[in-house]
C-alpha cells in the first residue's frame, strides 16, 4: 500500500532526547551497564496526598467525561496560586486544563497561527526539543533566535530584532530553561516586554519548571508585568514541580479571547482531562512540603554534580539556577555535540543528550539530568572524567 501522509508531519524529526533514552534502554536490555542522564523526569514519586486523592476519585466513580475547560475547583485554585505566587492577575475563567504542558503549548500555538499564512513563531535557543516540531505541526514557521553560552544565554534586544518580521505572531520563552537552567531576570523580562509591545506579538511563557529554582532565586513570570499582561500566555503544569509526569496535567493561563479559541480545539480534540487526575492535581497544589523537599534534594545534587563536571579538564558548566539539568560545554578534540554524546555512550557508558538537538547555541554542549541517584551521578562523573582525559591525551 502506498500511503499518503501529511507532508508537514513528514518533515518533523523525532525527539532527540527520546532517541538517546531509547538507545540507552536498548543497551541496558542487552546487559550493558549504562547510566542514563538523558531523561527529563523527576526521580520522585508523586506526593502521597495527590496519589490518595487520585485513588479517591477513581473509588468515587469520577471516571466519566467532564467539562472541556477542566474542574472548576482546580481552575479556581490554580488562579489563586498564579495570583499569590507569580503575581499574575487572573481568575478561573482565564485557565484551561490540558493533558500535559506539551499539549497546552500545542493548542496555544494552534490558536495563534493560521496554517499556510506563513505565520512565524520565534523560539529562543537553545530550546526544548519539541517547540520547533510543535510550531511546524501547527502549520507555522519556527524561527530560531540564537543566544550564546559565553554570555550565559542572556536575552538581548539585538538578538530579537534580527529575527522579527511582519509575519511574527509569537515568541516562545521558557524559564527556568530546559536545557540551560537559566532563569528570567527582570531586566530580560523588560526587554521582552518592550519588544512584544513594539512588534505587536504574543509572548508564550512556558514556566513548567517554575517551582524548581535554587539559591533563593525567582524567575520572573512575564504575565506579571502589567503593560503586557494582555499579550502573555502562561503555560504550566504538574509534571515537573510535583513529579506527576504520567498523570498528564498541564494548563494555559491567558486572556479570555485566547482561552475561548483554545477551548474550541480542546472540545473537539480531547473532550476533557480525566477527573481523578485533576483531583490529584488539586491536592498536589497543597503539597508544599513535598515540593520543598524535592527542590532541596535537587539542589544538593546540582552542587555535587556541577562541581564534579567543572573539575574535569575540558568541561565548563555554568551553575543552573533552575530546573534539573546540567548543561556543559565539552572540549573533546574538536568533536561536535553528537560525536561527544556518542563517545560518552560508547566509552563511558553514560547517556547524555547532544546540545545541537536544542537548536542553535548548543555546539559542543551536552545536557545531563541531575534528577538521578547521587551514586549514579558519582559514577557517571568518574567514567566521564576517565573517558574525556583519554580522548584529550591524558591532560
Ligand atoms: C520546557 C518544557 N516544557 C514543557 C514540557 C512538557 O511537559 P508535560 O507535557 O509532561 O507537562 C517539558 C517536558 O519535558 C519541558 O521540558
């Protein structure tokens, strides 16, 4: 059978981080002793209160369709959280639930662009591997804006101006950032605000790692800036902050006209989220102690791992201020990031994600998750140290 496929989807590459994880899994299954630092997932269980609430929902028979926007009580509670913790003035009507942050981003882009109109969406790079494919799948054109390692990926007006056109509809901004661990400063937020106003574009702020920040730092929520509040869409969810990746819980907070359009797509594409999942999410919003304990544990491992990386000759790693990734530049006999990742997998048996998978600005970089057992981090450091010294002539 000669199948006819959607030509746009055919142009999308598979996810690089999933590809590395799959390769590592296969080697593990063959008995090779691999340490995987490639997966972007908390290594904690979902907080007990949330799990119990989910079980309670199932036991009570909350296993039917419910509204496309999400449970009213959950949307109320999220709105309260965004007001109190993020300085975002919103009400329950500004919130729509989505099956994961990923789908929340997809429906937002779908709401803002028209396929075949040549609409463009700017993406600050390095960027999470799915933004480009989501923009493409939505029928728009992703435009990568390179930020650079040497300046720790600071946003500049210059970088933005170089990539804007009269087709630009939106910019995707992700802080705390996957993969770099950078957070958004007030100064950078103001640059984005001025730029968005001047060019009449929407800012899509993916704040999925917002609760995972270190050293008392706080990443600015763009929607908290009053002069741009009507042009910011905030994406958040429960996967990372409350270790609920498998529950598929994300949300969009946006001005009402945008929510209405997203709700149309939601009604026809997903109907609703499962009620018991949302009941678990409602409980998770009150699991403050669990969130604190997880973040403290990441902090401890961040310090240990980043110090260890910087002690390896040829490796430079800025200290991440948020999320749970170490993003390091590796000087390995001139190899590019794909060759570095391949070498580390073959020689050190450590799986990492090549920096070039995250678009521009990731040359010779690799991303490693420190949401990994400390014993594995220790062993991975030792193996990478030996392998990198070997390649670099024992330096
Ligand atoms: C930056 C970023 N945004 C969004 C997501 C999506 O998370 P989920 O769909 O699990 O809520 C991820 C997951 O890796 C991510 O890293």
